[in-house]
């Protein structure tokens, strides 16, 4: 085993430090390019187990990002589901993950993709805000605050 | 020469008068003619199916059957209270529809009915909590699967358990079905729903069916 001069140890330490900084900086930058907006939860009638959550994810990065899960201290479990209507029959299909191509938006919206929020840990009513943490296949999780509100009736202009 | 001019003038005036009278007569005839099938999307005419008797339980725990539908326009929607997306969405539209109609003082003979396709979890109390959230006048119906099927099958409503998880989901028809005061299935509103559109079509169907019964 050869002994390196002291200044070379320093050089290595600086390189490691720089690389470390670069990694952290890259992770922050990468997640900053994923933007979550319009997060809200449809208020449910009293005593109901399931609620629907909605939000928009904007992937401004140059690669696909994969949403793998969501958690919240206000719910026991959160799943991704899509409502599909075929021949007027509606069914929900669980999605293990959601892939969002580079430069595109993915919208969870009533009647289509939704966050199925299972078993509230406390009673939630319109006006409350709920923290949601979104987990991705790569990078740090992102936290967003979702407002509980009464869903609107869709009008002509949305069709 | 002068006599001839007067004759021609009278002839022209006479023709115009005859034309006007003929027009008036034919338009009057049009108004009294029996209504033909109007172009209303979702209207089931000319031979609507008359519902057969059924018995289920309402959200107050009282029996509910055909008698409770007589003399009223009923809008039926089938779903379940554990549904986080499609059902609250449709009930929000129905709430909007009903409140708009009530605002026009035209909801006195209209009832909105939510029928569960998941009676194992949807007790009358659960249905009461659910329907009252949308509107205090909405009716919730539950019962045994067989009782609900007796009603559902008559209007082609499908429902089945979609998985075997503890928190299972139901697959179910999401159209809104319209039953006339004569207990005839006269209309169907297919998804996607919106209140203004449903209101316009409901009023057109009600007017047409009422006119046909005279």
C-alpha cells in the first residue's frame, strides 16, 4: 500500500465533495422540473371511507418520470385508479404506477384518473388542507398541500 | 278597361286572402296534430316499457316500490357509497339539476333516487348519510341483491363486484334513467353528464310525454 502525499488526500476529498454537491444539486434541479399543481380532494359525505383526490403533474424534464406511490398522514392508504366507462358501465382499474413522458402534463381529474384516498385518519371537511407526498421511481419525493373542497358540477364549457 | 283593372286587383287581393287563410288553417291543424317523435336524445318512444312491481328499502328504512313512483317523474341512478369518483360526480350533477329545477318551481313532482349496487355495505343509515349530503330530498334505496336486481334488470342496469379485495370496487351502469309518472321508462341520460344538458332534455321529454297523454 502506497502512501499518498497529504495534498493528494485533500484533492480527493475536494473531488468527492464536489461530486456530492453535484448529485444533490442535480436531484433538487430534477425534482424542481416536476411541478405539481391544482391539488384538491373531493369532500365526501360524512362517514364515507373513500375519497377522490385530483392534481396535475407537469414534467418539464427531458426524460419520462414514473410516479410510483402517494402517502399522507391523513389516510391509511392511497392508490391510483382510472375510471373507465364502456357501454355506459363504469369500472375502476388500479394503476401500480403512472409514467409521464418528457415535457408533458398528467392530470388526475374527476371521471378519469384519481387518487383513491382510503380510510381517513381524521375527519376531513371542505376548507381543510391535507399534505400529500408523491413518490417517484427516481429522485426525492415531492410534497404538495391539497385543499378539501366540494366538487363542482361539470358544465358545458368543460366539454 | 277600368272594370278590367278592378277585376284583376280583386283577383290578386282575393288570392292573397285565400293564401293567408289557408296558411292559418294549416298551422292550426299542425298544432292540434298528435305529437310525432321529437328529436330528443335519450327519449325512449314510442313504446316505453312499463315497470313491473318491485320492493326495496329506502334510506329511512321504509318499504319502497312502484307505488312511490306513481305520479312522479323519477330520475334513477345506480352506484355505491364506497365509490370515490364516478358516483359523487354524477350525484353532484343531479344535485345541480334538481336545484336548478326547484329554482324554477318545477321540481314538485320530480324525485332523484340513488339505488345502491352494493347492499352489503350500504345500509339504510349509510344511504341516508350519503344522499342527504347532496340534497335533503334525495331518496336512497337499498335491499337484498335480489330485490335490487328486480328493479335493475327491468331497465338494463348491470352491476358486479370488480375484485375480491377487502375494499372491493363495484362495476356498474352509470346512466341516469327517467321513469314517468305512469311508471314508464321513458328516457335514459348516458354519461358524461352535465346539469344544463340534462335539464333541457328532461323538460323536453316531460313536455312531450305530457302532451302525448292528453
